[in-house]
């Protein structure tokens, strides 16, 4: 079973026969389906069915010469809300199967965001018809988690919040200049990082690390689309899987100036989530590229 199936309410479904029946249900009674020809003139297909709110399972494969669907792989998904980033995205096919990874270089995060592409059919269609690259797209991120903890926030007054915002704007401007080769910006960023390292090294001897670090976004493990995150909960709702009855939290997280939704099974979340508190956990990052409507 896919590791993150429990994040959409299928924690107890481990029998291979039941999973096969579930995937058959997705294909036969899908909420949405999409098809396209790839560069090898093979008809690709993707079937989706929601089981809890905006969460569900996607079954992907191809059609043979007799128009019979041949199952290739499946994955759980969460449909994200809003727009996470307006930076350009590059896409690469996975080596083992006809799925894709996206890469977004958003200067606010400080690392290249690698995510599992949810709308691969739309991308393959644009690729086959020669419409790539497409500029002016946006990106909506979402994530699934199987392990998380709710933490209390760091208390700040309005003046401190305003100073943090201003410092963030200044740092983003410096990062943008540094990417263009501005030597003064590179030197300033280097000195700031050295000062920050010195300050944290001194304070960490007497203070807890999570009272110093408000938010982070770091790669986790050997799979490039999994991350360890710490961010503020800015929205939340509780939904139920209508097959298993399991309850799932959908948390809207503000992390390193990115806003995205995270789904986690109530049995995998330690603590009581509330708006203003922080979520700490490991996530599988998914992305949906918002292409123009004529693609």
C-alpha cells in the first residue's frame, strides 16, 4: 500500500485484494478523468475519485490498441487551495514510470522545491502539442503527512511582527540581487548568516531550539519530494473519509512565507491543532501547475 494512503483515511486498508477493489471503484466511478497522447502516440489516462473533502486517489495508466485501460500506478492526493508561488516551474519525468516531478526555485524558501506533479496529463498534453515552455503559470502546493505534532507559537507583539516582515522583505530583495550576481548583496547575506549562526550558537545553550526557530522547510530522507516542516497553522478543518469513517485534519500552513494545505489522519497528529499554533511534521509535497485555460 502507498505509505501516504493513511493521510486520506485509509490507515487500516492493508489487504492487497481490498486495495485492488478500491482502485477498480476509482476507475469505474471516477469523479474526473483525463486523457492525452504522449510523444510515443500512447494514450495515457488518469482517473480520480474523492473520498474525503478534496482528498482522494488517482489511478494512472495507458490504453492498449483495443482501448482497454491498463493500470500502471496509483497515488493519494490532496487538492490544495489558493496559489503558493508565482515562480516558474520546470518538470522532469521519473525514470521508473510515467509520472513527473516539478522543481520551483522560490527565493523565499532558500532551496529548490521539488514536488510530485498532480496534473501530469495537462503537462504531457502541452509537451506533445509543442506549447512548452509556458510562462506566467502559478503553482498550488499541497502535502500529505503521516506524522505530525502541534506546537505552541512564539509570542510576538505587533512591533516584532512588523520587524520580521520588514526583515523578510529586505532579505528577499538581497537574494534576488545575489542571484543576478550582485557582489555587495552576496557579501551582505554572508555576513548576516554568520551573525545569525553566532547568535543562535550562543542562545541555544540556555534556550530551546523551537523558541528560537519560528519556521523551517528542510529536505527529509532520500526521497527528494519529502520535507520536514515547521509552520504556523492559519486555517483548519476536519473531514471524514466516507468509506472508512476515519477523520482527517486539513491544515493550512504558513511556512517560510509559503502557504499550502496539509492533510493528516487524526490518529497520526499529536496535540490539538488550533489557528495560531504551529505544525511540525514530515510531508510528501505535491504540486498543481495552474496552466492557462487554453492548454
